[in-house]
């Protein structure tokens, strides 16, 4: 971790310990755009060994991450604010870059809970749970799966799962859809205080509990 901090410091201070300052500058210039569209942090591109986001809370963010089996790492810095973050994890699954950006937001004096990916995760997790129709004639389990939700229906004959794709989740009515023969079939979650209702196809269900 200390080595990564020193390496990031070399870029922030333009220190010529290993290479010329001009070479350091060249390494963090955008060279090739990534295939990512509608990026929540502006335009995304590659430099020489570094990835760049043009608008992370109003700043250029330079980063690099990677993994070897279950060892993952992330290093990022914001030149105009002279701050950096390094994350090392012996595990896989949740992106180290998400932890790093959360920390960077704090270093910038911003509320990390306002980051788009954090807010989105919270909105999806809020919908997780057990949903039932009147007298429990139908029972669904809703689980978050990355940026999606899975809906699992269980009965005495077995279980069936489908993927719900978000279309709009910023309001108290959060709309998802499934694709059926090329057509969209909507599922709407309606939030009213502590109550959540789900309209799925022609069925009305209410959230009755948490997942076990």
C-alpha cells in the first residue's frame, strides 16, 4: 500500500524519480476513447497504462485497476486536488474502484452517498425482499444482481426466475421490464412510505418481508 501511495505521489508532484515530468504528463493524456457510453462520470478514455474519467465530481480522475485470481487492486488520483486513493483486497466480487471513488469523494469533501452508483445500489437494494399477493396465493423473491433485479417465483412445482431490467428508478415509482418475444413487459414498484407494492403483469403484490 505504501508503495502505491509513493507511486501516486510521483504523478501528483511530477517528481522525476524514475522518468521525466514531461513523460508523466504524456502518460495521463487521453489517447483512445473506451466503448463505454452514457458514463456517469463524463467521457472515459485510455492513456498510457491509465484510464481517465473527465468529470468525477467536477475533476479529472486518473486510475488503474486489476486482479490476479482473488487479489484485486485499484489506484486513482485527482491531479488538480492533489489527492489519491489506493485499495487492495484479498477477494473478488465488489469492484475495488467503487471503494476507491467512495474514498476520493470523501477526500474532496463531498457526500459519497450522492455518487450515482451508490445511489443506484441503494435504490435497488431497497426493493429486495419477499412479495406476496392477497392470502399468499403467489410469492416472489426480489434480489439485486448488479445493476439488475431477479424475480424468482416459488411454488410447490418448483421455481422460475426472470431478470428485471431497470428503465427508471429515480422516483417513487420504479419501472423495470422483461423482454418477451422482442416486446417489453413492465413491472412497476410503487413506494409509499414504508410500503412497497409491485405490479407484475396482471398481479398486485406487496412487500411482506426481507430475504432470508
